[in-house]
């Protein structure tokens, strides 16, 4: 059964949808997903996602020290030189139960407190 509008448009070449290529379904939208976002759909991307094109912020060139946490010290025994192992800083995440003598370049206050509470010692170089 056809609608009244379809009946009214009988004989019309485009049924009120403009040029022949318009109103053809999915193919008429100009690409799938982000397709055409850098070509014909650019103005849409500018409006809906303003930060899509270009750069934002900067990349720090500063080298960060390789870190190790207190709970990872449990696998060591006696005296540990973290600097020789390539670590630059000892951080305080986790717990430790055995006494260790730890040598490291930098150490957070909480890490130092936890190692000393377990009966160990932290030497910063």
C-alpha cells in the first residue's frame, strides 16, 4: 500500500528530493565513520570535534628516573644497590617486612619510613 505522498508524486522524476543523486540512502552521506573528515566533511569535524586537527600541548624531553616500589624489594636479601641495577628512585607503594640496606639516588619520604620501620636502612647517594 502506498502513502498519499507517494501517490501525489507519481510522475515526478525525483519525488521532491532534488537532484537525481540525492536521497539514495547510506551512500549519500559522504563516507562511513570519520571518512572524508580531512576532505569534504571538514566543516562538520570543526563543529563537532574542534580539537581533532593539529597538536595540543608539548612533549617533555626531560628523562625520568626509572623507579621501583617498596613492595618490589621483598625479592632481595641483605644489601641492595639500586643505582647499579639502573633504578633512580625508590617509591613507597606497598609494604616490606624484612630489613634491607638500600642504596639509591633518590627516595620518597614514605619509602624511607617503611624501610626503616622494617629494621632496614636507606642510603641516598
